[in-house]
């Protein structure tokens, strides 16, 4: 069983993304939109605060406001730990191959990457009373439509070419 699982995991390794080629010196590997999106990811949008490292996850749990105790009732990590400070905490996912893994969030509430970015851009518009929401989401990001598109282009650039072709066939 272990060998089978290891063989399967090898098929998920991602090393041939536009992003990887770009950081390895191919300046034409990413579109100008994706390059601008990368700067937003590590800057204004503050995504790298939670999505960092090789697989773009901090391997921790965060509360992004997807628990309100009324409409959204999954308490997340609290269900396991019974620690009230962890109400609404969920594992920060890695972003490798994110363009081919919808729906998004623990409950599948967002169908597209653009919807995810729209949520982070203005969380109160979607969920008014997110319990224990992380302070990094206490104010809207203020991203323009162009910046949202650029950030989406960068996220798509984290997807290995072999998975993109499977998703489009």
C-alpha cells in the first residue's frame, strides 16, 4: 500500500509550471499579467503571509472568516481541539496546481479562482460576521479589477503544464 501511495504522489509532483520556469531564469515563461500578479501576491494582496514556501502553504491552520455560526456552521479545527481560539480555523492549502482543483474552500463555496480572490478582496461583502477572522483580513485589500485578473493569472501560473492539458481535454 505504501509503495502504491508513493507512486501516486510522484504523479502529483509539480516542477514544470510557468512560475518554476520563470524563477529559473526564463523571463518569458509567465505572462506580464502573471508577473504583475506575483508582485501583488507577495505585496499588496499579502497572500504570501499564509501561502509561502515551495508548495505555497505555511502548513498551519488559519481562520479566514468562513464560520459565522449561522449560515456557515462548520467550526473547523475547533471540532478536534475544543480550543475556542480555533473556531473557524482550517488548514491552509498549498497552491500548486490550484487552477485545476475547484471548487475552493473546505466547503466548496467558491467555484472559480476569481471568486476566491473577490472574497479575500472584500470578505465582509460575502460573510458579514465571520467569527475569529484573522486580523490580516480585517480591512478590504482594495484590489482593482485589473489587479484581480493579474493575481488570478499568477495563480494559474502555479499549475504544471501536464495538468493543464488534462484539464482542458
